[in-house]
C-alpha cells in the first residue's frame, strides 16, 4: 500500500462580496423574551424528588447549552432584518454558508414572528436524513415533543399531526401534497432549502409554488441556498431580494496529492490514519476549542458499501495503533442508515476521543456536524445519470464539481482553522466542472411528468421550469410512460396512469404493483417492493462471513433475488419477528421493522385504491412475469464470455456480487437497478423467459423482441 504523497499547495480562501445583515440590538431583546418560558418551567419543578431534580437539571443544562449555541449562530444577528424582508416581499432568497443556522433557526424566527398562527411552515430538504435529524433538533431546541408542533414527513414515515406548525419534509413529499391540494392551502410560508442542490423535486417545486403564489399572494416563499449563485433564483422569482448572511469561516489549508490515486478508498484510509497519528496535529490544535481530541475528521465517500468498507478497515487498524495515540471513534452516516445511529454523528465523543465521520454527500451542505477540523475529500460522488437514448437511469460514481470541492473544504473551517486533504491532484481540480449539472438535466423525468399531469399540467414542454429538461429526455420519458400504459397516444393520462400516480413509488414500481392484480400476486409484489425499499436485510460481522453465506442459502430461491427476499419475509412472519431467530440468521432487525412498516403502508394504499390483497402461493412464476410489466427496459442476456448485454442498448453489464444469482448466471435476467461503480452492475436480479417479453410488453417488444433476443442469443 503506497501512502498518498500529500503536499501543501496553497490556502484556498475565497474572498466573497457579502452584505452582512446587522441587527444585533433587537435580536438580543427577543432572545430574552424567548428564554423566560424555559426559566419558568424550571422554577416550577423546585420541589420535586431528587431524581426528578437531577433530570430537570440535566434538561436545564441542555437547554442552556442550546440557548448559548443559538445566540452564537451567525444567523442570529440577522433575525430582524430577515423577518422584515420576508414580511415585505412575497419571495426572498437567503444565501449563507453551511452551518450559519438557516435550516434550524429561520423557521423558528418565523414562528416567533406569528407566521404559524394561520398556517403551517414547510421546510423542504432534498434528503430524508436531513429532514428527520433537523426536525428532531428543532423540536429539542423549542423543547416540544417531536411530531407535535415540530414534525417531519418523508416517504413512508410521517411524523406530523394536526398541531404541526413547522414541517420539515423532503421536496418529493411536498410535490405529492400538491397532487392532492394544488393550492397547498395549509401553508403560510414555504421554504425551499438547499436550493443550490437543484434536485429534480426542488426544481419542480420552484415552478409549482411560483404558480400557486400568483394565484394565492398570501403565500410567502423563502429560497435558501449555500452557494453564491443566487441571481438565477432571484430573476426567476420576479427580482426577489437576495439576502446574504455573513458566515464564520476560518482558513482551511488545502493539500493535494502529487499523483492521481488508483484506489481512493485506500488513499482515504491511509490519510485518516496519517492525520490521526501526525504529532504536529496535536501541537496545532488548541485543546480548549476542540475538546482536546485534536479535532474530528470528516471523510467524503460515495455510498453505503464504501462507507461500510472503510469503517471495517479502520476498526481493524485501531487496535493496532500505538498506545500513545488518541482514541478514534468511527461514525458512519448515509441516508439508508437507521435513525438512532444517524443521530450519533451529532453527539460529542468522550473527552479526548477523536471522531472520524465517514459520510456521503449528505455532509456537504445538508447536515452541519460540529467539531470538524480535517476533511478528506475523495473527489467523487454517486450521481443519477440518465441515458435518454434508451430511457434508463443509472447511479454512477463521477467526479465532483469545483463548487462541491469548495463546500467540502469549507466543512473543515467552521469552528476553527482546518485542513482539507484532496485525494486528487491540483491539476485534476483545475479540470473539474465549475458546478454540478442540475438533476433535471440528467435524470429520467417520467415520474415528474406523471405527477404534473395529475396536477393538471398537461403541456410539460411549456411548463415554467427554472431550467428546462432536455427535449430528448422529455420525449423518452413520455415514450416510457406510453409503454407503461400510463399515457395514451395523445399523451393524456390514462386511468392506469392516474392510479399509478397515487402510489409513492417510481412509475416502474407502481405499474408492477397495479398489474399484480392481473397476476394474482399483489401480496408477493408488495412484500418484494417493501424488501427492496431498505438497503440491506442481512448484516455480516467480519469474522463470520462464511457463516453468513451459509445461512443466506437457506432462503435461496432459484427464481432469483426477489423471490429469495420473499422467502426471508415469509420466514420472518412465521416466527413473528423473533429476535433470536433474526440474530441466528444474521437478519438486520431494524431493517425488517422498516420493511414491515412500508409493507403496511403499501397495503393501505392498495386498500384505498380498491386493490385486493391476492396471493399466488406457490405459483411464483407469476411474480417474475408481473415484474416485466414494469421493468421491461431492464432486461439483459448472457453472452458466451459470461458477461451480460442489455436488450435495450446492447451495453455490457454484470450481475452484482451481492445478488443470489451471481454464480448462477441465468440466460435472461431482469434487474431493478443498474449501479455503475467499478463496472456497471445489475442489482436485484430475477431470471426470465424471453418469450414473456413480447407477450407482456407488446408495445416495446412487439416488433423487435424475439429478433433482438435471437441476435444476442449466446452460444452454449
Ligand atoms: O442550515 P445551515 O447550514 O445554515 O445551518 P443549520 O443546519 O441550521 O445548523 C445550525 C447548527 O445546528 C449547527 O451548529 C449544527 O451543528 C447544529 N445542529 C445540531 O447540533 N444537531 C442537528 N441535528 C442539526 C443541527
Ligand atoms: Mg441547512
């Protein structure tokens, strides 16, 4: 293993023109008022038992700590100016660096200013983890129970009630709400947070809420962004004022690699250990400001598997570190991780222990984690890319943009001067794109089209997008919806299309689910979709890998991953979720609890859509046939060299090693997802028969299918 040679190149501190908002006097007065409630609460409890006093004391300490943190946030001094602008203008754009306090504080300011008296404040987030963890934090700050006044709403998890006034939600959930209530009447203010991320759903919301505001002027809109490119938002919202909040940013020294790294995971491992063991780091840090642990490390990776791998590698190394080294605590964070664990990254490590946070892009701007002094930037991100020629989305690891690299660097300098280790060369940095391409320009928009048509917006091409999706993408997405029978020849929503849009699922899944009635396997399909909704059902302790593989075989179905997952669920049901059984079979109980929850919700959706919960029992071929009705584009055929070629575009793909069919290699496969990491990998695979294609999807395979299949027919 060759350690990356890291070389100091320069200090990258960009001087930005900002107009800081200064209203400190008024803000302090307000703060005193807010605090009086807490003091009263604490005084009331003076005579309780000592145990209660202790709990109260802890609570009061926590509240005091929170109060202190709040007033120290840069957004605090801008409070009155922000409120005045929001009152005066229908739409404002707020720009500030990550960690200024936008997401947690501005909704609270609005609440204190009376905006929740006649309506709810929605705060949208591109990521569910951010929506959940920030709602939790804000509930704690206001000292209310989560789900009451402060709640969150993400797909398959709604923690809101009639009383909810501050509603943190994913942008996708607000689009869904607009399908039911096109005027979004309950909201007094809609905050589109993380606007710079330009997710597909946030882009759709820009246009939707702009249209709503034109018809309902009482709706106020706040756009919040972490990058300075705000003119576009302002222009789009009729010259809305742009408010800059001066953040605190300490200098960050940037190190580049002298040569490109072949294996960024390995380079990250070496760099983390190098930072941790470097004696100079101890000298540089001031023990008062960072708890004497030398400052925490934040590593950016692209996804869960990489994060798991690095966590494992680090945990193997830690016991072998010199006894003089400080303690090292590895904290992973990614979207699919159980909630309790997600909150851990925010907790302080024991005194003197250094945290290594291994994160996806979620830690770039969505979540601010305190205590970071070192950032390790691998320079890559997993991104959804769309191939409009064939209409397939893939998850692909690609280089980040310059803007992203700068954001990542910034995470090291929020509380004290920091260091950022870029695991790529300075030359590579210079060649990165200025900013990332917005999702609307690189994703399949079939779902968006379906949603817009449900809302009554039929002409997608002339919809008032901030930036239009490319024409080939629109055409291909329309074609896909037509092949799925969601649209008719005129492009009008069919009855099936309407029903599909009711489900909180991508069109391929909602079509499969609705079709399962015809195949008599509704229950099986719901179970499989629920099982596919979580990242991993099995966990594999590193010392028991062989044992895990052996156990997994118990559930194996030659009919592929879907049916194998179905077997796991059935067994889990039989033993009533018995913990010992889960433990013995290396089943992740938390994942299964989530699966059951999704299952129950999908059953409810089906009941509402008058879909009967039929079961095909042992006729499981029906399940595989049914999946073709939704996933006909994701089909591939085995080649003599044991690789697969996709039927849609003759592209080479491989079965992912986690698939139960990895060694089986059936002739024809259908897969749910294509991930491109080191190679294009098909995940969640079932074997199919080629004759099913023209039979079940005549629109797509009617003329060419068997011919295509025959042309690609492998030699045995
Ligand atoms: O939105 P912006 O990036 O401007 O900042 P924020 O997310 O509102 O974060 C403000 C502060 O709240 C930071 O110091 C965070 O570390 C803290 N926070 C926290 O301690 N726990 C959370 N779950 C969320 C935020
Ligand atoms: Mg934020």
